[in-house]
C-alpha cells in the first residue's frame, strides 16, 4: 500500500492504536513485520499512520497480540476500511490541516460534547458570527481565507442536519453569550439561532451562569468526541496556534471528568434557553 505524505488525525490514530496494542502484548516491530510478511520500516510507517493497512492485517495482529476485545478490534478494522472521501477533502490545500481533521472527527463521532467560554460553539454558529470570529485573528487573515473558513465551518454543521444526526451537548459559559462578535445585531441573531437549535431533540445546550464561579479547564475550548468504543474517544483542544488532539488514557479520563462537571453545574436546557433569550432581549 502506498505511503501518505501527510496522514490525517484519523489515520494517525489508527496507527497509534496498533502500536499501543503491540506494546501491550510485549511484541516488537520485528515480530509484527514477521507476522505480516513486511519489513520493519513498513510496520513503523503503519504505526505512524504514514502507511495504510487493511482490516485483514489488523485481525492478524490482534489475534497474535492476544487482544480479546472484539468490539475494539472491529472498530479498528472499520477505521482501516474507511475509504470514503469526506466533504472536507474539497478544502485540502486551501485550509489548515487541523480544520479538516476537526470536521472528520465530528463526522465519525458517535456523540459530541463541547464546552466554550468565549465563543458560541462552532457547530451552532451563524455565518455572520463565524465571520466576525475569524476577522478577529492576529495576524489578520486574508478576506478570501476568512470566507473559506466560514464556508467550511457552516458545512461542518451537516453532522447535525444529516439523516442520522450526531447527538450533541454544548456547554456554554454565560460570558460567551455576552461577547458581541459582529456587534449587537449579529449577537442577537446568533443567540436567537442558538435558542432555536437547542429545541432540536439531538441538540442539548446548557449554560454555565457566572454565579457558578470557577470552573475546570478555564480558558480552553474543548471538544470531546465519542468513538465507536471508549478506547477510540478523542479530545480536541483549541489554542492560538491551532487545534490539538489527544487520546491518552489519562487525558480522556480528565476530560470525561470535565464534561461530567459541566453537566452537573450548568442550567437545565429550558433554564438555559430562558437565560439566552433574556440576554438576547437586552441587546
């Protein structure tokens, strides 16, 4: 199978899981190479996501690595068998790789949860609001790239509109509702849209009021994407230099705890809508 010059996060994740499974079994790359009839370099490339693999090879490795978790192995085989070009591929070469990786992560997730402290969640943004967010970048983005990013952000929302929409829980700090990206009118329209989106049965919007005080992960915007099995969950963290992805067991446990905290301390969906509507009325 050919090598990939720039593997996606999803492809790198499959490789990382193959390496984790091998190390857990105490096998070496030389052993894996012998099982597959490949040289050691090709196995290393598979484990870094640079080289594709097949479901059949994953089954061979899992059997010889004594991995008895059938659901996990089947999920890895499904990862290897995914060959469909997603809509986000149209932006490859025009937008940063990280933006495409987020779209791919969301598309294949079985559930999405996020918390935002400054912005309305991207999956629930209007175009005018998203444009104001991208216009605030430093150094300034070219207008053409701002428009591309807006289009790509709006297309990400397909995960909520498709025939089998993903379940999405959006935790939003009250101050994010009061930040006027694009001015008062844009913010009012955005908050109205947020209320309407929260009425959808697969969208749950919950607000953390300022009275709640301190909260975990202050300053971060976090997306937690459930995989086909818990071992394949992924966390994406926003930062000034782009998105960061993590799936270490300790990090997944930490951010699961964060999501549980937000769920416990945020307002109910109806109380959240009431607060959002009240803030919109003040604009």
